[in-house]
């Protein structure tokens, strides 16, 4: 069994269906969890020493933190509507609550915080959309919390990969402190499939193959990427969504392609 694949579980009393912590992952920075909440259900939390980005994956909610209250936010009722999400940035050291105003799915992304930023709402019109790649390497990007927007550690992005396509491809990595060429970033991939009975594949490997795992990913699974290259592919007939959370010692996304496959982008 792979050590990098985290499968969803039935909801607990807080609606939590999946969780990755620095302790469970064996790393230092990225935390990630998913809650599925019924209409009227409420959860409360404290950010502790970690900044948070609450991403409303689907449905609507009221989010409160101190004097801040964002009522009934959310637009897409299904992830595969592809409209950008609403999200809330929270610094470390604050309490918060989330009340579902419809059935909803919430992603809680976290990383070390340093108290440098105020809570804020991230609206769909603030999220940059772009397309990368060509042909069967085409995928569509929604930058929820890129390095051009204020935060201490977190980077959060959504990616839609059309049926039959590859993504995070050619294989790339970000596990060496060699800026401006490459940065160290831990990463999680939260996968969803459309239709939901589908599957995808993700490989995580290093140059020396001391890490080399290929996973069959189903709807709701999470893949942890502590280091190495990490391409993903989805078969014909099924569309792949994933939410990436990245964080490391420096908040900058610089990567290197696998030299064996660099030719693909140089054609």
C-alpha cells in the first residue's frame, strides 16, 4: 500500500472526511482537511500558529472571525461547474466559525503563519484563470492564493484536467532550495473525478528513484508530495479536478522539469 495516498472516510461529528497534518505527513508545513457539512451544520476552530485558507469547494456558508462576518458566500453548487470559488484567508492566532447555509464541501488549507496579514474574503472575480499546455497536455488553472497575493506561507490553486489529458506535466519538482531556479515546497493534491466513479493516476518519484510510487486515485482521495516529480493523468471519459496546497521555507513557486522529459516543452 502506498504511503502517499490518503483516502476519505465517513464524516465525523464535524463533517471531516479527510485530513493531512504535518505530523501525519512527516513534514513541516502543509496541513489540509475537507469537511462535508449539511445545511445548518456549524463548525468552530482556532488557527493556532498557522494561517488558513478556507475554500468553499461547493455550496454556500457564513464564515465569521472576530469582527469579520461574510454571510452566505459561495456560488458554485458543484465543483465541476468550474466557476472560481469563494475563499477566506485567516491569519494565525484567530478563532473562526463556518455555518453551512446549504449542503456544502469545505477545504481547510493551512501552513505556518507569522501574523502579517488581516482576515479577508477572496471572491471569484479576484481569482485569475488561465490555461496551460496544448493538446492532451491542456489543463485549466484557477489561482485561489498565488504568490502574487499576500500570505505568509500558503499557496492554493485549483486545476481542471479534461478527459484523457495529463496534468502537472511534463513532470516537475520543487524540492531544492536554489532560488531563483527552484524552491522547496511540500504539496497536497485533493482529487475529484467527474463522473465520480472515475479514477486517475498520479506518480511521485525522485531522480534516484529512492521515492517512486504510482497511485490509482479515486474521487475524494488526497496525494501527498513531500519531494520529487508528480505528474497526473486521467483516462478517457473522466474529468479530473484537483486542489493544490503548497508551502515551504520560502513562499515562492519555482520548479524544475524532469530533464528526461524537458524536450516536450521545447518543441
